[in-house]
C-alpha cells in the first residue's frame, strides 16, 4: 500500500473499547475497596520521579493494556489519596461513585456546555442544579450562576462581576479579611486591582472579620473618594472554618452600597445540616457566593460553582458575542453559560452533581455533612482529653486546629521548640502512613489542623489519628528529657 494511503485511525474496535473500559472501571472499584488499607499519601522527589517517567513521546502505537496498567500502578498512586478516610489535610474531597459515573458520562458524551445550541438538555440541567443550590442557601428566586473549575475561578467571577456592577470605578477598593483564601487576592490581582486597592481587615479572636474595622475602612474610603467594590467574607475560612458575621456584613454592605461576596467554597454545603445552616445565617443576603461541590458535596474535581443574586451581573461582565457565534444567540431564556464566565468550552459539570443527588438523594448528602460536623466536634473533645494538647481554634465546619504543648512549656519563649515538636510529630504521622494531615499558622503560631469532610471517615479513624499524635508527642518529650 502506498504509505500516503495508510488508514489514519485513532479508533478502537468495540470489543477492545469495552474490555479496556471494564478494566479501568475494575481498577477504580478495586481502589475504592482497598482505600482504607492503603496509605493516605504517597509522594516522591523530582529526582526519584524523573528516571521513572522521563521518555520521548512514542512514535508508534503501544500496548493499551500495558499503558493503562502503568497509569494505574505507577503514576496515579504516587499522590495523595485525597478521598482516603484518614486524609485530613488541606481540604479533602471524597467523591461518591454515583458522582464519578456522572462525570464519566459527561466526558464520554463530550458535551460542549458553552452554548444552549450545543447543549440544550445539559444546559437545562445545569440551571436546575444551580437552582437546587440557590434554594438550599436561601437566595432569592432568580439568583443563578454557573459551574466553574473550582473556587478560585468562582471567586474571580465574583470580583469581575462586582467591579462591573460598581461601574468600573477609577479608584476601586476590595476588602478581604486576614483569613481570606489566597484565591480572593489572586482574583483581585488578575482583575487588575493593585496592592493599594486591597484592604485586609483584621479578624477577631475567633478568626472572624472585625465588622467595626470594616465599617471604618468603608467609610474612610468613601470619604476619600474611593469606591468600595466588593467585601469578600468567609463562609468557612480555610484556616479554621470560621464564619464571618454575615448578617452584620450584609447590613454594612447595604449601608455602604458595596457588593457582598461570601467565599463558602468548602463550607457552603453545611447549610444542608441545621447546625451549618445556623452558622451560615445571612449567607442568603450575599450578592454572590462561591461553592465547591468538589469539597463538601462529594464530587470529583473540577466542580466549583458561583451563584449571584442577579445573573445579569455576570452577563454584563462576561458576555461577548462574536460573529462566528451568531447562531448561538437564541435569546436570553436559552442560557449560554459562556456568557456568565471565563470559559467558552466548558464541561458538563452539573451532570455529576445531578447524578449523585438523583441516586442518593439530598438527605444522604446532608447526613454525610452532619456526620463530618460531629466527627470534628468529637476530634476536639478527644484532643482536649490529652493534657499536652492546646486547642488553637475549636471545631468549626469540620476543622479543628491545635498543637502539642507539653505541660510546663512557656508560651512565648518556647515557640521555636514547640514548632519543631509539632512539625516532627506531623511528619511522623504522615510518613508512617497513619494519616495525611497539614499545618497552618494562627497568629504566628504553628498549628496542626484536621479537616474532616470525608463521608467515609469514622470515629475510629479520627481516634486513631488523635491517639497517635498524642503518643508521638509523649515519646518525643520523653526522649528530649533523656
Ligand atoms: C475558602 C476557599 N476558597 C477558595 C478555595 C479555592 O478553591 P479551588 O481550590 O477549588 O480553586 C478554597 C480551597 O481550598 C477554599 O477553601
């Protein structure tokens, strides 16, 4: 055959497609079954990994079974198991199988969720799921938004929409708290705000923004001819789970004519539990809310969400209709989600959420959140039972921060030694595979932090970690005493 006429194909025979697809599903189910007995985290240095994976891109076809095995055995396990029941670091994510299947279907159908013309059914379902969220949060009818890649993208959307709503002022100000997630500052930077446009308002002893300081800053800026654009409040701060005083902030924003954004990326779905609902009172008055279903609604990455009181604020900020998309302009009732955010080409993220909620129902999701809230409270109680542990911030929306502080340790003078002790215990817990946990700094103090959101975590998981931390602390102190 003339080489020029060689058939070009990226196809597989149907039987091969099925066989490989089933093998991939089998690997995922095996992983899920074995997760609890596996390590919560596995890493590797660049120096270790380069020789394992550095290679030229293959010119010729490979053996598909071997390729998948390599991904399953060699690449994917060298990472955190974020959904491990004892992964308590950063912000965990524990997708349900139903959600994963929804994601798989959305990927397989290769839905283009940017315009109604190309995805009518999926776009309608996105509207419906967003409206479920709106109802859970208590936002007014008509509020809506879009699914995003995550909380960072949602925060960016909020900042851009707020600036547009404020009329693109010449001297804008964005207010955040000293506990705001870094993505808020990054969003402001991307949107063109410079350091002089940012006001970092201090938080109180409970890590909640100080409303009096915010009030003063808003008034001072107005008096000086600057325009407050957005107040970014926390609906579950990443450090401690703190929730800002949302009703007071809503009043302040109303009084000063400023957009209130609540970054509830990880904490927002706690509204499904009565205690979370109470903690987040006032969230419904926000102009915009960031939510991350891939955090506490048991969805796989990348599933973020931005809700705004008036979706037209997003459209005003983001809509551009070029001539090559004129066919997609079907009137505003047929929502083109590309008009509401950064992405034109978008995945059908709402399908996984819809699938999980249809399969398990809202109540099971609410109960899983409630159980995580219980476990964090129990973790705090277990920690308090150890005399050598100091709670640095009590359980709030699944997060508790603490440190080992052996009796007799003098607070200020011993800071460096305390940090070394806590860091060493944290490293040991992670290295030996008991749990994955991470640290933070609270008022300059090194803090260990447990973030308990996983629907598979149990009291025994929490107890195992707490007891191990306490035991390692005791061992190290005894060693130090000689
Ligand atoms: C409060 C808060 N906001 C925003 C983000 C950023 O979200 P993402 O990582 O999905 O972009 C996080 C992530 O942990 C968060 O906890």
